[in-house]
C-alpha cells in the first residue's frame, strides 16, 4: 500500500510539472484486482462524481479531491468491464455538467460520448523482425512512399456500412502491398463525435474511435501491416480539440486544458478550442497521448497536423493577442513542439516525425539545438501549390510560368521535405487530382501520369491520397466509399496499373531515394528549355553508376531527335515511359538503347538523342558506361 501511495504521489508531481509522459497510468482508470480507481483532473471543480451504468447515473460515488493537484479520485469495486461511465462535474460556478473522461481508452458508439470500462490485455506481438529493421536502418536513406487513408471511407459494404479494422486488415493491407506502397498513413483514428471533421476535432486522445473497432483490433491491424513489410503512420492533433461542452472545453468551469486568453483559446476558423501548450499538465496529457499511440500500437510515425496554428498567434481568423515581445510568435507552442520531438526521439529514435506546416518562418526539421523544431520531415506545401497550379494551366502558357515547376528545386535544401498530394487537395470544390488536369479525358490521364512521374523524380519522400492512384474523377466524400466502380473503365484501370508500376520502380531505383537530402542527389541538364517546355535532370544515388536521366515533357507535342547532355560515354536505356499503351498512352514499344556521341551539350561532354512523347516523362538508366576516375561529369 505504501508503495502504491508513493507511486501515485510521484506520478502526481510529474503530471504537475509537465514531466509525466505516462499520465494515463495515474489518471483515467487504474485496475487492481477487482478494484477500479478513477481519477480526473478538475482543479477548480466544487465536486465531482463518478456516474455510469453501475449506479444508474446517480450521485452514489462522490470523488475525493487531491489538494496538491486538483485531481479527483474514487476507488470502487462496483463497476464491471464493458459498462459506460462519465464524470458529473459541479463546476466553479455551481453548474453541474456530465463530462467525458479525458484519459478514456474506449468510447461508446456515436452519437453517445460515454467512456467504456475496458482493459486491453497485454499483446504478444509478432512484429519483432520489422521493428528491429527499423531500429537498425536510416529512414532518410530508405524509400518512403505513403498511401494516405481515411479509414471509414476507403471502402463501404453493400449496405453503406464502412469497413472496420478487421475488414481493412483483410483487404487494405493486400491492396497496399500489391500497389507497392511502403507505408499507410491514417487520418486521425482517435475518438471524434462528428464524421464531417474527418477526425481532426477529437474528444479522445487515448481512444481508438469505436467507429473503426476496438484497440485490440487496431493492434492486430498494425501487426499484420508489419508482417507484410508495411509501416503505419497516424495523424495526431495536439493543437486543438472538439468544442462540445460535454467533452474537454472548460472542464471544471474555468480554463483547464485551454488558454485563459479567449483570443488564444478559441479557433474561429475551425470552431474548436486550442490547448494551452505552455501549461505543464497539458504537456503531460499530450506527451502521454503521443507515446501511448507509439507504444500501445507499435506506430511507426506520427504526422502532427496544423503546426502553423501552434506557432503563430495571428494564424486564425479574428482578433489575436501579441506575445510579451509584441510579436506573433506563440512561444508556448514553439517550445512544446521542441519538447515533444525531444521526448519522442529519446524514447524511440526510429519513430518518424512529420509536420504539416505551410510557412517558412520557422525551421521545422533538423536539430533542436540549432533552433529547429526537431521534426524529421516537413510537408512541402509550396511545391504542392505551385505544381497543381502549373498542371491545371493550358500548356500553351506553361513556358511563361516555368518557375512554378522549378522553384522548389531552389529551396529543397531548406528542410527535409515530403511531397504530399493529400486529402486536402481533393475536397471543398478543389476538384480531384484527375479533374484538375488540363485537357480532355485522354489528356487528363496523360497529365496525371506526367505529374506523378515528375513527383517521383523530384527529391523528397512521397504521399498520395487514396483514390488518386487510379485517377478518381469525383471529389473525395468522407461519408462515402471510394468510386471503386471506376476500375471497370479501361483508362482508370490502366492508371492504377501505372501507379503500381511507378511505385515498384521507385522501390528498385536507389537514385530516387538513397540520398534525397544531399546536394548531390540532383544535377541539372537543362532547366531553361522553356521554348520546348522540357525539363531534363539527373537523379543520383550514392554510387556514381546509380543514376537516372529524367526527361519531362510538359506540353502535348512530341519531340523527335531530342538532344540530351549526359555525363558519361556509353549506352543509355529507357526504363520508364509514361506513354506506354499499358498505362493508357499510345506507345507500343520503348525507345531503343541510345549510344552517346562525344559532343559538348548542356556543359556535359557527351550527348544522346531520343524521341520524347507528347506530355510524356522518360527515365533513362546507364547501361554500359565508362566512368573515368578523377574526372567531373561536367567540363
């Protein structure tokens, strides 16, 4: 008993100082034998009661207040596994409101918000080989090609019911394996009451949404992914939460999880409430949540959503309060994100940390000691916006806007970028990726193939949202399954085969990922051929002979006898052509192997000539070349 009391006291102290990274072992439900201890943090509440199925939702189980922390607790043997519960909170102003348990690990089905008493048994994991490989390898030097998934709209049953984790395990994993992706990234899987929020307005930061299944079923899903050599990432939302009164907001009637300043507490744009990221108890809560998902479910990485909203006080619509220096920097958010990444990397160095952040004012990736936030990767929002604007443009005008497609190469060293064509680009009237493309239906498919081939040749890891792999024409709908019937159409089916082939090529060609973030990973052949609207460059691997010559034709005009400067004498073979007939194009056969001619071209000593298809992309690989030691590829 003394040891239990001492452990509780130490956990309480760490919670108060922001250093309890396993706060769920102190707050929420703790089970010892037949006894349950319930604890909730409500420092300014007048009284709290535990209510549920087990006491007819009455006041028979009042909780006692721990004066040091404002945590309320009760020990009882009345509740049973599977029963529902909430906390009845008499708030600071005397109002009595039913509130959720912030540390609940399971909730009842929507639209209810009661927590479920649920004990997850210890799992005997079988993914040790996968996890060992992740610890021993460097993900910066590995291929990362992510399939982004919204769990409840990937596929629906005939009756309209979305797939659960059990069903996703049987169908999603084999599909991702067949399509040659390396990782699945789920939009938030945590409990949320409104499907229209896509999971970004949470109530349960420790709970798998009951809409998808149980915690045990998600553990089994992740294990099956790892056994199939597929990694699993999740979106995690530490910036804000659901504004429903019965959930986290103003938990004890006063600012508890949120900022005291209403300008900072309320997110007007999203209709949510913002965490006070400088409050130690909130730091304990959020850091514990992140580690919980990594350790309980063997998650391989976390993408932190909406980082800008945590960095800049004027990010939201409406009034904002400057910081103590009179500026717009949210110092609490900045230091919390550094702390988050430091804690997660210390505990799990192999876990991949990604940030969705749209500005360039703060260094997102890199060492915390240098002032960066410490993330591994940053979504390249600038590249995404520029590239989609370019591909929507009539090719007649593209030669005048080449900066849209080349500018990202100029700043590629600023961060460790991940190229994402995500769910955000195919909703709210923006049109699907396929629908954005210029031209008639045939040209749209050609443009989409061109875009993906350029994306894979561009330095940076990759992400594509579900449905985009076959060119779904309709916008994504969160409450409908994908348009799988599209695959009965020959062009959609061939587009899916194209993506599968491109993904496989990406895995096999080391030049496309091995030194993504090295200055030597790319060498321009010609970035200024605006008149013909063709880009040519080299993607380089760690060994000299591991490289690809990339030719991107950005207009629907075939170029005969197109001259390309190359670094070494020898033969070059075409290993990829976006316009092959099996992909939906018109070419029956690849260009033949090309032999170099010694003539200075684009500052290289040698040249080859080939035919570049209209709106096509070619990858050329050296076949038999002579690399002379000590000589630079360029004169």
